[in-house]
C-alpha cells in the first residue's frame, strides 16, 4: 500500500475527521474512508461507483481525459501494433514483457491446455440449439469447477497458476464449441500447430468434410481484437469477478460471473447491439432519425458503441479498431461494406453534434469491432463471447492480484435505506 503524505478533513456537525490521502503513480489521489463509518457512524453514498476506487492495482491504467490506456505501463496502441495477444496475456499476468524463452514456455503451457475434458461436450447438448452462446459460455465455464478440482484451491499458488493458464487456454475452445453447437456443426478440436488466434478461427470455421486454411490477415485481425479487449481496469465485469473472488469462490465460478455481467448491452453486449443498430439504420440517409432518437430524453434508445464512463476524449481502442476495420475490409475486398459506411457517417454526424460533444460521447471499443467480426464471418451472437474470451486474461490477472493481497477482505457494500421502519405483523383478517 502506498504511504499517505497528506489528509483531508471532513467536518460533520462541528466534529472533524481526518481522512488519509494516498497519491498513486498515475491518476487521481484517493481519500481513504475505510474508518469513516466507525468514527462518524455515516456511510458514503456512490451508486454506480462514479467517484469510488474499489481497490489498489498495478495492472491497467486509464486516463479518461487523455484517452490513454496502459497495460503495466505499455500503451495499448503500441501493444496492438507490435505485440500479440499471448504476449499481452503474459504481461498482464506477470507484470513484465517476457524474454523469448519465457514466451516460449508460456505459449507451450497454454497450447497444452487447449482441449476440454471430453465429458464437457455433454453440457452443450443440454442447451437448445438457438441458445445464445453467452448463455452456454456462462454455464460451461462455471461447470469447469466440477472438472478441474486440482486448480480450485485459491490458497495454493500453483493451483492459481494452473487455473489461470487453463482458462486462457480453454475459453477459445469453449466459445468455438458454443458457436458450432448453435449452427449444428460438429465440434472442431484445437490444433497445437496453430497460433492462438488461428486456432480459434480454425475451431470456428473448419468442418471435418474439407481442409480449412486460416487466412493470415484474419488471424492477425483476430489477434488484435483479442489484445484490444484484454483488460480495462475496474469495469463492471472485472469488479464482478473481484467481488465474487473476495468470498473465496473458485476462479472458474468467478469468471463465469464476469461473463454473465459482460453480457449486458451497456457493457460487453454493446458490440452485438451496435452492429444490430447499424444494420437497423441500414443507409446513411436514416442516420438523422436515429441521432434524434438518441437525443430524445423520452426515448430509451441510445447510440450503441458510443459513450464511456471513463474516456471523456476518445477511446484509444476504438482508434485502433477503426484503422483495423479499414485494413481488414479492404484486404477482404469489402471496403464498400454498407455497414462500415453507415458507421463512419454516423460517427461523423454525431461528433459534429453538440449533444454528443458536450456530453463527451464518441465511439468506444464496441463501435467498430462488430464490423470486423461480421466481415470475418461471425454472427452477431458471437461478438460478446469473443469479447469474453479476450477479457478472460484481464479478469484472471485482476483476480490473482486480489487473491494475493494479504489485506484481502470480502466485499460487502452498505446502503442508503429508505424503506419502511419497524412495524408489527397484522393478521390477514385485520388488513
Ligand atoms: C464497455 O467500463 C469499461 O471500461 C467498459 C469497457 C471495457 O472494456 O470493459 O470499456 C467496455 O462496456 C464499453 C461501453 C459499451 N456500452 C455502450 O456502447 C452502450 C451505450 N453507452 C451507454 O449506455 C453509456 O455511455 C455507458 C454505459 C457506456 C456509460 O454510461 P455512464 O457513464 O453511466 O453515462 P450516463 O449513462 O450517465 O450518460 C451520461 C449522459 C446521459 O445524459 P443526461 O442524463 O446527462 O442528460 O450521456 C447520455 C445519457 O443519456 N448518454 C448517451 C449515450 N451514452 C450516454 N446518449 C446517447 N447515446 C449514448 N450511447
């Protein structure tokens, strides 16, 4: 824990309370209110956690004003350009970029855990074919705790390590199986001769009836999408994983909870919702109609893929994703993709509209990702599962950091109660 160098004084009804202030290596100072209730009998109130730091972490830093995202200090645009997803996984898990031998060892450990227990195939058959793949992912990942008892003891450092590698290795296999099951095709086993992204594409698009060569352009684009989604500080799903982990729940159950939270359209479900919105708009001449709806307080419609709790300038991931969308669609010969044209014109019109600029609303990571994924052949229902498999390393890294904290306490927020005060039960005859 960083040392406090100054304090804040809170005065309530003439009584003063000194609250320590900690200064981070980057970002805002924090006021430590852990003793406030014991000293003052008062809670703080911050639904949505707009002004609350829930933990100390040294994994990912976001500067919302500058549009900066650092993973262990390295800017996301440099990692997206120069690194690759498994190297970013190593960086997030262990804190430093790997040497060549360290990378080779890590890649080998992940590669040798990509298959799932054969018995797990039966879980998929319990779902309807039209089940959303996110429902399948929540169920099957949660069920992993029933198969991997040798990596559920969170107090054993080695078991924490094995569970981490298992989840990074198996989530692509499970996500691909969920996709295959939904389209009635046989599962395709992972192949150890393929890199992480190529293996995922092969498991999704290969069929036993013919050979399938992974397009290296798509593999590079897939790997970059994985990297751009790997971790993002204390977002809703990461906070869910931390809260679940604070009770001592096993890592598979914690990640299943994170997948469930990510599914929401305000969070990871936005990439699916965004592409469906762009397809509903259909042509650029209908854009003003949807912008008007997004600005209408009486209309619940929002521009999906727009806005962010933290970024108040631009989302650096969206900048990289937009460039990748242009590259991939041009290489695939679909640069005139109507959805991409609508997205670019929608962004142009929104960023020239005071409603969005004053509220600091602009494309986030989910705005362009769906366009690339659709061009790669994925149905919209697979967009959030791909976000989930990418974010698994972030969830696991944050979970490991929390579990390794000697000051770990179970998360247990309080409330502002405005319900009925004590009253006595009345028999039904007297009501
Ligand atoms: C992700 O936290 C993370 O880091 C998440 C994430 C990650 O990597 O983990 O970055 C991934 O979840 C990205 C966000 C994906 N969600 C969407 O694209 C859904 C659409 N966006 C919104 O629902 C919204 O912008 C949020 C949820 C992203 C942020 O919500 P906030 O911070 O709670 O902001 P808010 O809802 O209080 O909105 C502030 C104002 C409101 O207007 P007023 O009430 O002040 O008049 O802006 C308006 C909102 O109505 N607004 C929008 C809008 N987003 C906010 N108006 C129209 N369209 C939008 N998209």
